[in-house]
C-alpha cells in the first residue's frame, strides 16, 4: 500500500463524488436530473462579478496577507455586527478557501490525537473525515425525525466524556434543513459551559431560512459562550459563490493565529481576486439573497408536497438551507429483476441507473433510512425528477 494511513482512514466526499458521476453520465449523453450536490443554481450577482473584474484589471493579482486582506476582515466584522450583534477584532477573524477549508484549519489548530468531537447525526459529510484527519475521534450522536433532527441537551450531556473537546453544530442543517430556536440553542449552551467544551457553529446557511423565522447563533447567547464558540460561515451559499472558494471563521485569537499558521504552510492566502469580490458581496446590496430565497421556498413547498404524496415516504418540513431529507426505508427489501434494494445506497444506485436521477444516500450523512434531495435546481426539473422517481419506484416489487 503506497498511500498514508491518514488517507486510508477517510473516503472521498460522497456529495462531490455523486456530482462527478452525474456530470460524467451527462457527458456520455445521458439525460441525468441531479438532486445531488448542494450548490445554488443561480449566478453570482453582477456587482460581485464586476468587482472581481475590476480587481483583476487593477492588478490585484499577487499574494495577500495569509488570513485575508484587512478590507475583507473589516467587512466580515461589520457583517457580524450588523446581522448577529457580535463584535470581533481583526485578529479574531480569518479567511480561508471556503467553509470546508476553515473547518479543516480549525480542526488542525484545535484538536489533539485522542480528543473526542461530538457530531450530531444526520451531519454534513465532511465533518467526520476532517476530525479524523486531525487525529481526533468523531463521536456520532443520533437525533430523530420526531425531534426535527435536533440534538437535545440531555443527549449532548450523555455523550460528553473527559476526552470531549468540541461539539459541531450546524443550523440550518445540511442535510435536514432543521433550524434551532433560541431556547434550544440556549439549552445546549448551558451544557457547553458546564463541561467547558468548545463549539463550532457552522452558519453557512444562515441566510437561507424560510417563513421569516429568525436565525440564532450560539455565540449570541452570552460573552462567555461566545468565548467558547468558533463561528464558521462563507460566501458559497449566500451569494451563489461556490466556485470562488471564500469562507471565514471568528473566535478565540490564539486558535485563529494557529489556523493562520497552518494556512501559511499549506494554501497561503485565499485567491486575491475572490477576496475583493467577497468585500463587494458583504458590503454591497443584499437583495439577491431574498430573490434566491423566494425561489428556494417555492421549490421546497412543491418538493415536500410531492415527496409526502409518494407511497411510504415521509419528509419533515425543512426550515432552512436547500435540502429535503425524506425517509425512503419503505422501499428497502423490495426487488427489481431479482436484485434486492437493501439500503439507501442501493436505492440511490437504482434511481440513478433506472430513472437517471441523482440523489445522495442518507448513509453518507449517518442515517441509512433517508435520502437527500438538494433542490437547487429549477421547478420544471424538480417535477420531471419526481415523475421519474415515482415511475421507477412503481417497478419495485
Ligand atoms: N458546511 C456545510 C454544512 C455545507 O453544506 C458546506 C457546503 N459544501 C460547507 C460547510 C462548505 O462550503 P464551502 O467550502 O463551499 O464554503
Ligand atoms: N455542501 C454541499 C453538499 O453537501 C457541497 C458539496 C460538498 O462540499 O460536500 O452537497
């Protein structure tokens, strides 16, 4: 075996793998409908693109400060003040190449081998591998559909051991769309303070919440809780900027300095042009977010109605993000031409080959009874995709 133990301990990102498979099927001429990868299907707003062009034309094409240009750090600080009533200094924030990279840097800077990190399931696919790559141990704590897939303070407390160092919270959640309320966040914060553990609050879907419900960051609970919290956010989802690779973190300056050190020895600064575009995104008009949210909401409602109309399928109402996470286990142990569908992977494989519809199996998020739909695709496509799924399910015996 040539590759390191570290590489052998993880798998490639399943969401990105499914996206690659759908793309290659399309290139081979297959008409694939993808509910696979989670990225907005909208263009990056024009004023943001214009700023990137201007930066390029003006020669802003060299190395920058490793942790981000001061102008961008200030725009991030202002965003926290404006949106979350949180105040940070420049040395408490840093910019990396996407939210995923921020999490990677944080795990490298905070965790030691043997540390335990509590990850509520269903979880975003990259949390456990990022923890493993830092030599620490993910501790998965299941949540149920009946509790809207939210971690309760009781199950958090039960999972804590003397080795627990960190909890990863994600609201709105990928893949369930669940949004924690203020009181639910406060109850978790009490446990965090009681056991003096750190918390990562992954707020990348902060702006994608439906029905005018408010967003609560755990860092807002109190100064004491804020001092134990690393907020992670990014531009990918809010401004349809997945390819630009800009994410940011805010939290304890000592760890931010450690993350900057890791970054200085790995990627160096995030792309200079994308940083300028990010300043325009954070400081400029925010109306594109509302337009995107309205489109997502329309799709969410349609998708939910259709999913809950399929025999044996049920789906909780996602309060945010652009995912639905329905239970498809009714179809386990059914057969197609002698082959038995045993789990979410078999079902997604079947729907991809039979119906040419790409979905992510729930097992990738730590719950095998479910399947994830990303509805970052047009209404007509969603309709056609569901028609195909219903046809294909109808062939199972
Ligand atoms: N956190 C969650 C929950 C996500 O779904 C994503 C999407 N990939 C990210 C972080 C990171 O996104 P990015 O690296 O594009 O900023
Ligand atoms: N977060 C998105 C998803 O879950 C993008 C892919 C990825 O980075 O994993 O599909």
